[in-house]
C-alpha cells in the first residue's frame, strides 16, 4: 500500500496521515526554507570601500603620498578655485588626474585616482599664479 505524499511517522514508526492543516504547515515551511536559500544565493558580493586620502595643497610640496590601487587623493585647494589646478604625471598608467569643478551647488576638489602599482612624480600648477608648482611623489601599492 502506498503512503500518502504528506505523512508523518508516529511514535511507533507507523505512518500517520496528516490533516490538511499539518500539510499546509509543512508546505509553508518548505516555501520559507526555499525562499531563504534562494535569496542568500542572490545577495551581491560586497566590495570593500577604500577611504580617500585628503591633503591640503600647501602640504603636497615635496611630499610622498602612499595610495592603494583604486584609492583617491582628494586635494583641498583652500582659497584657490578648485578648477584652477592642472597636473603633469610622469607615468599616467599609475595615476590619473581628476579636474576640480563646480557643478551648481556642489564643489568637487581636484584629485588623483590610483590606477596601477608603481611610483610616479607629479607636478601641479595653478593657472591663477602666485604659487610655485607643487612637486610630489605618489607610490601606489595593492
């Protein structure tokens, strides 16, 4: 004799037929477990966030700045316009300059993004003049 699909073993090992309420509970529990397993498989992998390094423009002269790949060097320009700086990078494969700008009510400082492992020299100049070029070294590690 075939057992019903939803049966529970009683204390003596025999099959005890479940009522509609018990069948519904077993079915609901199966759905909850399936949903939990399915959702956990879909959760995105978390990528660690790398905090930016912020420096004053005045502190960069002769400095050595250490970054990791993907990290940003944010430069506070003080009283000088954020869009007045340009940069020359000895090895553009290691570091990328990001021009400062004003966009409506937001102000974005100039900076650099570390692209690859290595060391490069940087010279920043200000088109408004009055300051000497800022020369510094950036070392990027993994």
